[in-house]
C-alpha cells in the first residue's frame, strides 16, 4: 500500500524526548570528572520576570548563548546542579578566553516558582537542560549530567541534539501589574455590589410610593 506520511521530522525527534525523559545527575558530589577545572563562573538565576529580558531567547539573542538548567525547588539535586553549572561555566570561560571567543552564560530556573517557563518550553520531566542560541533551543538528552558532557554539549554537541525554534514569550504580568489588576478587579466587584444595592433600594422606594398612592 502507499507509504505512511512522516509526521515528525527525524531532526526533531531528539528534541521531543525532553517531554518525557529527565536528565540525571551522578550520585557522587562534587562531580568526580578529573578534567574539571577549579575555576567557577557565576550562575544566573532566571525566572518569569527576567528570562526573556536577559536571554533574549526569542527576540534576537543579542546577549549570546545561554546554557540553562531547569529544576524544581531548592532541594539537593538543584543545589548540586547549580554547583556543577558553576564549574561548567568556569571551563567555558577559560576555553573562550584561550580561543578569543564568547562563552555561553550559565543559568538556573526554578520551575516551581516559575511554572510558566516550564510550560513555555514544554518541560514535563526535570531536571532538564536547554541550550539557547540564535533563536533556537537545543535540549540535552541522553547521558547523565556531568562536567565534561555539559562542556562538550555547550561547545559543539548542541548542534547534533536537535533544534527547535524558541516559543514566543507569553505575557506574564509582573508584581506591579498583578497588583493593579487586583485593584481594578476589587473596584469592579464593589461597583457591582453597590449597583445591586441601589437597584434594591430603588425598587423598595418605588413599591412604597405605589402603596401610598393606593392608600390615598
């Protein structure tokens, strides 16, 4: 019979695995890789209020490439992942300086406090690592998260992991906008209550006026 249509391009299959497969951390801490250097880089903390502003992942990527780990809460795994990223970032910085190039920025997102970011990038299994570069995101899939593997992934391995266009940023109100919207909602609710009370009073006055006319 006729060949079945190919629904998912093969190049996207690795990227789609991030929907179901979490990355894993080695049991030992600190990371035992002997090639890991002592230098550390600052690990940025990203959330719903600053992710797009700092990374520009979907709006131009003029701030360079970003290696971003997504975890949940502030448990041991997230703390170990942050320490690992600091060392990965240090190695990336040193290599970039030696080559005269720009290094990727390393960062962490707590999906528990920023759930919209998890939904935006379709993350259903944590921890997860995404590499953002030139308007595209590349998911880290496969082996456990170690220093050497993440360095290789950020330097060249991302190119073979599958590429997906960065989803556009949904509008997420900041704290001031939420306060303003709550205030507007409160005013609207009070207005509705006052309007209802006024209608009841008007009907009451109208009924008493009618009864007075009949009595006279």
